């Protein structure tokens, strides 16, 4: 080989060699900086899956910005200080690259994952403890992936047990309050018997899951996935697989599911989709008699079903935008939704499928944590904002914003109870994240701002069944749940916990209490 051909060969091979070196560097970068949250194979973990099929709404430029600056209202920090622009660009290129092995989670995988530890009927039907089973709280402790069961009268801890990795979203109860279902970000559904304090069955519905919903009669569980793009239906008794719904528009474009909820008055599951402008309604079989007729749900369950979609079939409702975050009015006639990049929200009538109002709510309203109450003879809803230091209060008759309260920073969660004069909202983001505001529901004014533990995030409230006492989380590894008197706002007790996130009272959840999430 002469000198010139040697040079030509080197020139020819060099880019390929350096591309390989770059790829190895990017792999290492991904492994060291991203994999802990997004998974070694980009399939998701605490953070979402990072695959081209799940990034269709995020342009590569915007992805670069997220890596540099972090993502609002998520646990994604900014890497602008640690990574230079070439490293960020190589990570962006990496996450839009199709995976070497396309991820799949088939019906067979779901079936093979099912574990029934205690078949239906094999455990006693009486609680093992004396506490009121309808006033229990579940506290999810994300610090070490555990959950605690608290007596809602004495606030003594009855039990603490290990959960699946990274539970997210509210656990969902059967209407009698005996069983609770947990969903984890990595796709596991756990059925837990609160009377016997045992995990009775588990199944893995997907690879990267959003949340789960339980039908009002407690007979069915629906899981909403980011990966695969699917909704998965189970028989709630032992988590037997019933049906997998691939989620796609009529042209076959797949979509992640934003979340799924049970809509008892409609007798259906409602799912909002992240990548296609549709909401899906999937009816479950109607009971002969209403199952839940307490709380604000005085109408018989599913009396309002106004469509003839066969049970377990999908009714597609077109909506004018993606729904990343959403909320329902009390009779589940309307969905109030917002897209992450949008300038406001919208109200869609679920019967006609028509948009009936725009909501002028800039600053990412966190509709999922909205609550409602009666104010001067009309029903209002209130929502914090994820990127604005405000709480918006909306008249649910004409959908006008009747008040915007200035807060000490953007908030994540709001809570109240029909028997409480106050609504609570945290200041989840920014320097004042250790503060919590108390809003008087009659005057619509902030009447108190508490700082329960200076320097530590205080967030997420849940009331007891009577609306008289409440729990607030100190969201820290060395954290606590604080019990407050709901009227005097006095601290009554502190229970040490490992990064407690959500608290869920059996009565409030099974009665669809107006001041809490469902
Ligand atoms: Fe959540 C509920 C979506 C980030 C803690 N969160 C929900 C629900 C949805 C949602 C759709 C309702 C599901 C349900 O209860 O069935 N959450 C999202 C996001 O899109 C977002 C912004 C980004 C993401 O990472 O998915 C997000 N959420 C977070 C967090 O970073 C939080 C603070 C910590 C964590 O554990 O991940 C968090 N989300 C929660 C909690 C609930 C929740 C505690 C249940 C609230 C309740 O009271 O019902």
C-alpha cells in the first residue's frame, strides 16, 4: 500500500471510528446521567421512557432544553452545569434513536407476571385490628418504597410494608374499602387486603405505567400505560387479564395514555391520551342496584349513561387539543382539560363530544389536583398552577374565572373536605416550598400560611373521613406526616416517615368526597 492510499484509507475510516467512540461515550453518558431514572434501556423508571415513539410531541431542540434546564413539575433536574452542549446534543440524538430491540410487553408477558398469593375467599373477612376500617389512611412513602396504614382516629400506625418500586398516582379502593390497588411507574398493579394486611395478588400491566382506575363496583381495574401504548383491563378479584386495548388513532398512530379514571355516574372508564386528540370512554357492565350512593353522588350509578357503546368497547371522543392533565365535574358530564404547552384549559361535554368553553388559565393549571365546593349557592372549582404562583377559582356554571389568588409559589396539590371551611394548597416549587396556604372557602382569601418545617417541602394534604383533622407531608427522606386540627389549624402530632408523598383516606376516596382526588 502506498502512502497516498494509506492516507485515503485512514480518512475513510476515521469518521466511522470516531462515530463509534462517540457512541460509546454517549452510552456511558446516558448510563451515568440518565439511566437511574429513565432505565438502562430507556424504558422508563421514575422518569418516563425515552424512545422515539414516546417523544413525538417533543422536538429535539426542546428535548435539549429539558436536559439543560430540567422539566417543570417533574423530578427532572437540569444538567446545564454538568454537561456541555456537545454532550447534551449527543444525548438528544441518542434518545431519538430507535432501540436495538423494540420493547414489547405482550399478553403472554402480562399473564406470566400474575401472582396470586391469596386466592379470593382464603383470608378472613374481618379486620385484624380495632380501628375504623373506613377511616384508615394509606400513606405512600416514596423515600424507601413503603406504605403505611394509619388509624384515622388515633393516628397510630397499624402497619408498614414494602411496595413496588416508585408508586405513582393515588391507590384506588374497592367500594367497601377492604382492598386497595397500587400502581407503580414500572407497570405493576398490587392488590392489597387492608383487613388482613397482605398483598393478595399482583400483575405487571406494562413497562412504563401512568396510573390505574377501579370501577365503581370494584370489579374491574384499568391500567393506563406510556409503554406500550395501551390500556389494560383486569378482573379485580385476582387480577386476571381481560383485555388489552392498543391505543392508537384510526390511522394507527399510537399514543401514550395521560391517565385513566373511573366515572361512576357514567358507568365507565375515561382515559385521556397524550399524543392523539381523543378521549376514550370504556363502559363497564351496569349493576342492577347502585353500589355507591353516599357523598355527593346522590344519583344512582351510571343513571346518566347517554351512549350505547357496548360494555368494554371504546367510544372515541375527539377533542380540540391533547389532554395532559384533566379533571371532571361532579356528575362526570364534563371533562376540564389542559395540554402542557397550551395557553389555557378547555371544557368538553362528554356526551356531545363538543367543547363548551375555553378556560383562560395560563401557567399550567394542575387540573388533576383540582377540588370543588359550594360558594354563594354555586359550585366552584379551584386549581393550583405549576408554573405560576396562583390558585384559580372557576365558576362551574359558566366556566368563568371568578378569582385568582396570589400564592408564595407554584403549587402541586390542593385539598379540602365538605365539612371543612378551608382549602389547603402547597407551594411545591421555588424558595417557599416549605409553606402551605390555607384558603377560606367562604371569602376566597388566604387566611393563614404555615411553615411546618423550615427548609423542607411541605405538600399534599388529606382529611380524615369527618373533615375535622388532616395529614400533611414533610416531603423529605427524613420526613414526617403532620396531623393538624382542621378548624384551629393547630399541629396535633408528627409521625416520622421516609419521604411521604400522597395520603389516601378510605372514606373520602370511596365516597368520592368533593375535596379530594378520585
Ligand atoms: Fe404525579 C397523581 C401525572 C409528577 C406525585 N400524577 C398523578 C396523576 C397523574 C399524574 C395523571 C393522577 C393519577 C391517579 O391518581 O390515578 N405526575 C404526573 C405527571 O405528568 C408529572 C408532572 C410528570 C411525571 O413524572 O409523570 C407528575 N407526581 C409527579 C411528581 O414528580 C411527584 C410530585 C412525585 C412522584 O412520586 O412522582 C408526583 N402524582 C403524585 C402523587 C399523586 C399523583 C402523590 C396522587 C395525588 C392524589 O392525591 O391523588
